[in-house]
C-alpha cells in the first residue's frame, strides 16, 4: 500500500553560518564530514523515491543551515521532487542570514512554508544566537522576515525558550505581533552540554502567560497561531495533532543527512539510531531500529496512564524525557498549564467548531 512519507533533509549537513550557544546539532554532527550533499547522493534518494511512489511526500529542508547548500542545488533538487508522481509539500527551516530576493522568490514560487529562527527582540535573540565571531544575527534575520513578507511566503517564527527567554515571553510575543508575525512556535531548550536550559516551573508560567496573550488576541478577532496551542485545540476538536510531540508516538518522519544516512528523528541523528542509507535497496522499508525507536517512545504511557491530562498531553516529545523515557521532564509544567487553561481552551475549541459539542479523542493506551 502506498503511504504518505515525510522527510527532513539536511542538504548542507551540520554546516551553519551562526554559532548559537544552545545548538544541539553542532555537537551531534561534530566529527562528521559536514559537506553539502553530492549529486550522487541526491540521485540515489530521488531514485528510491521514484520507486517508492509514496501517497504524498512532505519534504522539510533543515540543517545546520540548509541554504548553505546553495540556491542552484535547491532549485534542481526541488525540480526533481516536483517531477515525482505524488503530491508534494515543501518546507525549509532557516536562520535567515543568507536569504535574499532570489531565495524569497524561489520559496514563494514553489509554495514553501518557512520556519525562521528568532528568539524575540534584539536582546532576546542576541543572548544565544550569534555569528561565529560573536556578532549579532538579529538585523539579518529581521531583514529575511521582511523579504518573506514582501514575496508572500508563508512563514512561522521558531523561538527557543530557556529560563531567561521564557521569563520574557510576553515581550517576545508582543514583539512578534508588532512585526506582523502571525505563526509562532516556542520550543524548550534542553541542556545537551551548553549549560542552557528551561526549568519546569518557568516553562509552566511561560505557557500560562503566552496563553493569556494568545487567547485575548483570538477573542479580538486576531488570527495568531501558536503551534502547541493549535495542536491541543485540534485534539479537543477530535482531530489528529500535526506535531509528533503532541501525537504520543515517535516515528512520523525520517531524517536524510547530506551523506545519505537515515535517522528516525532530528534529535536522534547518532550512530545508535542510524536506520541505514539512501544507497540501501529499500531505505524506507521495515527496519528494526525504527521499530525500537517507536516502541521506546510508548514507555511514557505507563506514567501518564492515570493522569487526567493524558488524553491532551500524550507525554510530550521523547527528547524531553528522563533517560529511561518513562517521565517527561516538563510534566509539572504541563499539569500547571492544563489546570490553568483547560476550561478556556475548551471554550475556544467550542467557538472554533461553531458551538457544536466537542468530544476529545482519547489515545488507545
Ligand atoms: S501531564 Fe505529565 S503525567 Fe500527565 S500526560 Fe503529561 S507528561 Fe504524562
Ligand atoms: S523525539 Fe520528539 S521530535 Fe522526535 S519523533 Fe519523537 S516526538 Fe517527534
């Protein structure tokens, strides 16, 4: 049976023109060649996709910084993807440093949705997102946002939350709104050796502050998307969440590194989780490592089974869990937030569904 396929492709491996202090991928890809994908690797991937003929294909270009592969590489790669006999959707995650009119025209022409990394106003963004020489990346990222707006590219802001940025989340939200950014995503910073992290108490408070601001905007007729809230509302409306972090299981996509190696998740691109390579005969077929990755992601369910918020929270992202994968590090934050906002979320869901009663879909646990 033909199935939908989602690929996160790293055409420039871990290469990046910034040196953000909290970056997990710089450490993860250290010691590798970190070179732009060769034509032979790109061809091998495209040939396997042509044979597989997925029911639909969603491709996310990510890095490092994927634009460092060059516009001509992306142009010819996307042209080949568009020639495949399946519906195609395209995304790109960027820090915006290299975007110019040509890039923005290309992204617009091919209907990309873009994620732009920006942690807030200049003070917040300069805190950790720096050039290799220690300079500010802020103005170039803002200029990239203006270019995306000018060319009508659908984009969202991706902001990382540590304790300091989370404490200023109201300022960040107001700054983004003042710039006309209507799609926002905030992700917790996990300390993977950087010494930068987000505590559950600060995260819980940040979610509550953010929800108050977001709800007020929605009730005033302003359309603002905050990804986590959208996913929880979707669950309340009986729809599947689009984010794997809200889905309760891992394994929804495959990472393709520039050298052709395959991994089950961007946070797990290490030798222990290597699924194989695009040069294998059946790279997207059944795989013991992928099965184990999926199975291990279910371990949190025992801890969450008795939780009143389990149907909504679903244990969160595996990356945010204790080493034995049985407990989400932000459990206290989620309990705090759901206790605070659940009734109001339900009212919003009712409003969005035109007043019909909503029946949250519970997971089969
Ligand atoms: S709030 Fe905690 S116990 Fe409840 S579902 Fe979420 S992670 Fe599990
Ligand atoms: S670890 Fe998190 S991001 Fe990765 S597949 Fe699982 S839920 Fe998704």
